[in-house]
């Protein structure tokens, strides 16, 4: 059975972020993921997660200046020190939260920089990050993001990410397979998931194209659940969607998997 993780950045937004751990637990979730926890102390969030009996399974490394449009720094020339500092922050939070993996965002393509230079910078940063995270016992996830959600994002397709993982030759670099992004960018999600399963360390779901509940839109949610089960995938499935209304009112899809 899929192990669903509530995305606390996007779900239960009627409550303050620290209170969403208990809201997720009350709804039947036992796992959670989120984007950026850095506005709160790691100890405070760990206490909230512990009281709710919620396991944190993924969050994002510091992405740079989000308000100014930065979406990670890995491919940005001249930002190595900022990239390393953001990674160290994430490693510290992951240790306190007992989270086994972090998503390291690749960044938007800077104007006037060649593909070759961006790729070289990305590989240098990611190899260093993978080695540092291996020392800390952590896994890094790479997530391709579709061109509609983030038009300038560096990492676009599932195959690009898998190719980079192979070239990095680090065992703790894994693919974050988001069914929503894959469908929006490429389609043929079932075949891609099955082909790339050996690379996958984390999955995410949402309805396509509106990014609401996973049982809405053009992807078949029952089919995805069967696909996950039949594949033998045992990792978490993050619910990275924007509820179409109050979160609890849209959780009918989740009833068979509560408390898993």
C-alpha cells in the first residue's frame, strides 16, 4: 500500500505551519513533507512532529532568495559558497527532524550563461553536496519541474535527471518522481515510472492540470496506486497539491490509506 505523506506547505493551510503536523495526524497521515522549514527552529518543529507522531520524510534545502525568484543555486555560477551554506543549514535541520532525505533544487537558468557552463557548475555543486550528505547519512533527491510551473528551471525531464544521477556515480543521489510534473512536461507517466524505478527515492502526486486533489484531473489516481503497488515501491508518496477548498473536505481519496 502506498505510504502517503501530507505536504504541510500546501495542505492544511487554514492553520499555522507548526500546527499542521497535528492536523495531518488527525486526518490519518503518519508521514509529512514540506518545502522550507527555516522560519522556525528545528527543535520546535521536531517537537511538533513528535507530539503528532508524524515522521518527516522530505524537505527542501535552502533555495536562495525565493522572494526574488531564486529556485535553488546548484546551476548558478559564482554562488558556490551560498549553495554550500544552504546545504549545511538543511543538513542541520534534517538531523534534528530525523529526516532521511532532502530535495536540492537545481535553480533557474541565468541569462547569458551557456548550457555547458551551467551543467559544469551543477555537477560540481551536486557532487560536493552528495559527498557531504553521505557523510551525514542523508539522501539527496533531484526533481525535474515542468516548464509551465517554472519556465526557466534547469532540470526539466525525468530522463535528464536519471542521466545526471548515473554520471554523478553517487549512491545517495535519487530521483524525485513527481507524477504531476512528469505529466505536465512529458506524459507517458506509467512507462517512465516503471523504466526509472531503480533511480527513484521519493514520489509525489497531484491532480493534472490544476494541481488539486490527486483523484481530480486527467491522471487516473486508482491506476497510479496500482502502479505503485505492483512495482514494489516502498518509499513515501508526497501529496504536493493545492486543496480545492478546505483540506479535510477533499480527503475522500485518502480514506483507504489512513494511518498507513
